[in-house]
C-alpha cells in the first residue's frame, strides 16, 4: 500500500476490517452471531508488526466497530487486552469516544435463525463459525500489520473469549510476516496456531505456505487420530462446494480412505494386534498420496 497520507501503517488493515464490520454478511460488527443468551459479544485485535505492539478487545456488546476499539487500546492504553464492561468504560472515557450502539443494530434475521437452529438441534446450520474477517497489510516501507474481528461462535457461552482476541493464537505480525486465522477459534487458541506458523517460518526454514500447511495438517491429524490426512475440495456446478477431510490410515483400491485406525487383538497364536482396516501405510507412501491429491493427479 503506497499511501503517504495515513498517519500510521498499522491502521491500514484496520480500515479494511472496519468496512467488513459494517456489512451484515460477515460475522463481525453488524453481522455478529448471537451467544447462548441471544446477545452479541464481539472481539477484535490489531497488531503492529514493526513495533511488536498490539491492542485487543473482547466481549463488547455496544461498540459498532470492535477493530477501532482494539486500535484505541493499542494507542491509548497501557494494557494490551480489555474485556467486557471494563473495555467499554475505557472507550467511553476517551475524548474521541463514539456513541454506543443499541442492541438492535447488531440483530439480523440470518443470525437469529442460526441461533434458533443451534439451540433446537445442538448444531448450527452448516458452519459454526462463519465469515470471520481479517486483513494484513504491507506499506511502501515494508512494514507489516494485521487486524481481525469476529462475533465468535454461534450459541457460545456468555463471556467466551476466542483466538481473535489473543495475539499468537488467531493473529500474529512481526517485521517478516503477518498472519490471521479463521476457523475453530478454540482449537487455534489451545494450539497458538498463528505463533506456530511464525515459528516454523523463522526457526525451521519453512516457506510461509509450507508453514501454514504444516500447522493446519498437524491439527487435523491430531483431531482425527491419524498421522496423515488430506483436505479434499469437491466443487459442484449447482450446489455449494463440498469440503471434507480424508484420514489417511491408507486408501482402498478405489481411492476410498480406510475409515479407522482402530485395532483388534488376536488372542490366539501368535497373539498380536491388527487394524480393522488393514495395516497402516508407510510414511513415504502416505506422503505420495498427499502429493497426488494436492496436485490433482488420478
């Protein structure tokens, strides 16, 4: 970005995120999802990679643009993270404070239907954490910054704070790279995914693409209980694209994945364990399968 007018490069991604917060289509700002009690609790973070400075807010209920609030915390507060009523009191105490929004501003029909589906069936529609927004920016002096914002999970517990508000979990930036994450925030928070991507890039010599692939694949393999897995994208011309994860214990001759790595104990001679789906493939063979799937080879 080549602007010489903006006073600080770190606000560049914040401006982009703010525009998305004003659109009801995204799970941030105006389009935020409801928590279990039918209220909106929003969070956001901005990170200045050049100075390793940051500001985060969480559990905001009346702030129109949480990413602006995060910027205020970064610039005006001695703290890096403020939550709930304390955060809103801090923002109202600033000279440039904005008028709080009424709850009706954030309430949209689509989010109400998602909450109803979640509470009635225990599951949200198709995506439990839709349309989280984030942006990274590189200015003409090669300074990096990142910003992200979300309303969190549909039907989440009151007071829940996700990865978006935690630097190193859902967002990270320094003088070499900037990362924002979107997906299962609790998993990103437990495993500090953004920080792991940065560590692989800085200390292990991974490219940025390879670092992201390694961090995500490790999470998927851990959740599925396998050593390898493949994320398969199957587009349909008249239907939403279908994305699924294949756990690679091995593949059948028709390229269907072996469904489980569970083992049976054979009590008779010689007394050993066998997989219900056959023996696990060697690492080299599984890596070749992954490569074929990535390259879309038959």
